[in-house]
């Protein structure tokens, strides 16, 4: 199967390791054997003015996933969401009310569905491809999360080239390695069976260090600086 | 201590990675240092006509565990179950009603107890050995789960010899390796401290591939084919 | 940042792997890159007469953390607790009543707060350093837990020198290695990013074995004996 997925991750951190805003939304095409992406796209947010309610992330993910899906025509599109296994084109008010999520979550989804439901319906009518809100059990969503971390590292390198240094938090239990001409990232959870990714990047003259975020167990911090 | 445990796992998958039925029940004898089995038994189910309610699994596990326990006379028998730490010979209606499980679960256990409670009581009267429904905290139950995955791989090899190919899903976060004369399997969770198993198998002329199930994070798929 | 944390762990086990009592409280100073301790202190309990209610542990941890903090003057002190992110000096009756914990937990904390709240307030008045009950998300608390396991191994070595042998349970998913002149310990969870510790110890003439606790998945048992 050929699956497109999208996720948002990576955060700019202040000196006390507080997240200021998210950095990167990644969309990926994942094909058998489902360990990495054969194609990836990124859209960078402005972490200095980020809507942390979660609404911006899911909107960015849907648009970017559709952009990639129009190009590569997968069998299905996976979005990261807690509403588990529902086709986005079917998200009307009654369906959202019947979800087992909080009232606050229902309000957020009713608002989101105004844009995303017609988008998903039109995309399905044109292509026959479903956009499904699947959440944490999807491996392609996890691969998209790993790519959002790799692109966050790339963003940090570019930011450090211009401003001297940057400190970012990566998505859950993953690491990155800055190599000549590219950035490699991989899951730190061996139970996931070896998920990884790689992106081109020029990091000449850049120093870096990776270490655990002292306040959030199982999340790593990346610092990069002009050496 | 010498502990016998049993568990059922491994599923035949269709082309869309949906489980059709479970494949193997394994019973194991586990002795210090509790990392693998010193003896193992298998009973294969017919995955093409499998009762997925969970009732078939626990029944098969109890009978197979008792069969192995009669042979090796352990200190105790562990079954995988959500009813946590109860001796099966004590499972009467009042005890089941007092369990903190769902009403549906109580009905299932009342039905199961009709066969299993007398079996456990007779076995205890004859041997003094308790059969305990312990669940996920038992390491021998996890080793039985790993063996059910190894035997599922062996079943897939035999099936592919006859029908050309097979695709099976392994139990949670474990991998297998098909080697000359044997199949090796091990946990992918290093927190478990190195649990593994091995079973004799002839796989000459068989090709294989192991990769993450794209729809169920932390579960691996094994494909085997006549090369 | 420089963080002091404390935790209690490691248990003396009987022949059936039942815990008899906890062994070691460790306090650690953790500095960037937050993977190990630059300073550690230990206080041993008497595992043969231990108050398993949890009250003894948190009291020992607070006193030992303050002792280390007076010496090294960190930015903040982390205690392991389920009451999530509250400054201990602010723990009055009204604040405890407002916590989302059980009524039993509230009684325990009201009792504990009698000693610990004035201690934390005085320490804060003298030094400006906050003592925060943070719990499982703190990496320094996890490093303190790993050190409590290493010190438990050291205690077991000393006990075996005197009494012939000892069997202890280590804190969750960690291992130890007894080496010439020192004991090394590390997390078995790679998602934590490589947390470890080391303590001086003389173990000449001591044999040892590490293996999974058969009744508690993801916890290891250490046996040591006079060789």
C-alpha cells in the first residue's frame, strides 16, 4: 500500500526549555516496507507567533497532506488526531457530537470541519482517496512525526547560520544526527521496528549537541551554533 | 522457580493487513534466569475459521498449559488474563461477580469457568500445583507470547511451502529471524531484559521479509514465500 | 541548569521475589547534558523494618535532597511525587484538598506537610531555591532512581560479604554491572536518551547475576554472593 501522512512537531525552546511555538509540518509518502518516506514535503510555521491550541497544526497537516497526495496519488491519507479512524469527509455536526471526546474537543472539531470537511469531500470526489483521522496507531503518521523533527533540525541550522544559535525540542523519543550534506533522524523506540528518515541539508561550520530535555522525559533537545 | 505459562498469538493477515484469525497457542516451561523457555509445546488453530471473541484462546491456553505441566511438574502455572492474580480453581459465580471487569467479561468468564474451574481444581488436587490468571506482569506469559510468534513464523513457512506464500502478524514488539534449521525470535523491548526463544524449523528454499505493520504501531509483519 | 533530585528504590527480595523493604535513597546533582549525576549522596534504609506506605520514602528523599542542595546550591530541587508540579513550601491544607489525588493521598500529604512544608519554606527563605514535587516527567528524578539502584547493588555486595549472599530488585527497567572498583548502572529504555550512573565499590571475591524478575515484567533482579 501507498500511504500519505502528515504531522507537526519540533518546538523552539527558550533558555528554560519552555516551548515557544511549533516549527515544522511534514507530509510523507510511505510505501512498503513502511520504515521511512520515499517522498517528503515540509511547511515551516513561525514559532515566534504560533497558535498552540492545536487548531493550526491539524489545518496545516491536512492542506500539506492533500498537496502531496495530489502529486503522488496514494491509496489513503492518514492524519494524526485523537478522533480515531473517521473519514474527514463525513465529519458533520451530528458525527462530531457522537465522538467520545471532550466538549472542548467537539467545539474545536466543529470549527475545523468547516474548512476540512469540504476539502476532504472534494478531494475524495475528484480522486476516490479517503482522508482518515487515525492517530497514534498509524506508522506513516509516526514517520511524518520523525520527518517533522528532522526538518526542525534543518530549520535550527538555518536559524543558527543567521542568528548565531538555536535550541529546539524534537518530537517524542527520536534523535537526529547532522552529517555532511544531510540530516538523519530515527526513532529511539526499538519496538517501532526501525523507523527513520533523511533530508538534504548544508551544515558546514555548524556545531551541535543532542541531550535529554531535563523537564520532559523521553524528549531530546537539539542545540546548534555557528562554530 | 519453575513456571509453566501459555499464550496465544500471531495472526494470519489479508492483503490489507486485517487479521483473519489467530495461529498458535504456545505453552512454555520457564526456569531461572527467566529469559527463554527450556521446553515448549504448540497447538495450531485454524486461522481461517477462528473464534475472535477471546474465548477460544484462553481455553486452548489452559488445556495446553495443563498438558505441559503434567509432564514437567512446575511450581505454578501462569495464564494470560485480565482478571489479575486469581487461582482458576476458585473461580465460582460469586468470585467472578466480584471481579472489577466489564459485565460482558463476567459473562465470558462464567461460561469459561464451567470447563476450566473443574479442570484447575482436579489438577490442583492431583498435583498441588496452582493455575493462576496473572496477565501482563508475568514474564513467563510474555515468553509464551514470543514463542507463539515463533511458532506462527514456522506455520507461515509450512503454509508457503504448500501454497506459495503467507503473510502473518507477530505478537506485540517482537521480531523473528529464519535461520538454517531454526527460527529465532526475540522481544524488541529492551526494558524486558533480553527475552527470546528458538524453535527447530526447515525453511530451505523459503524467502522472507519482516517489516512494521503500517496500521498498528509496534507490531511487525512477516511475509514468507517459496523462492 | 543545575538540578538536585532525590528518589528511593531497590528492594530486598525473599526467595519468592516478594519485596521485604526498600534499600536506598539517592540524591543527585544533574547538570547539562542531563544524562548522569555530577554529585550523588546515599542514605540506606533498613529493608528488614521498612514502612512500605510511601511516607518514609518521600520524607527521606526531601531531607537528603536538602542536604545535597545546601552543599551544591542548584537552581531547583525535584522530588518524585504524584502531586505534579507544586512547590512544597506552598503545601497548606487548602492546597492539598484541591489536589486531584485520592482522599487517602490527601491524608498522607497533610501528615507529610507538617514537617516538609516548614523545611521547604525555611530552605527557600535562606537560599531562594524552590523544592518542587514534579514526578515522573523529570529526568533528574529518573537519574536519582538509577542511582538508588546502583547504591542498592552496592548495599547487596556489602551484605553478601558479611552474610554470604543477597537478592535485590532494581528500580524499573535498569541494569547494573559490577566492575573492578565500581558499579555501573544504566536505563534499559533507549527512549530516555542514554541515562546512566557510576559509583565506587569494592567487590573483589563477589559473584553476581542479573536477570528479569519473573513476576514483574521490566524489572531486573540482582543476586550477589561470596565466590
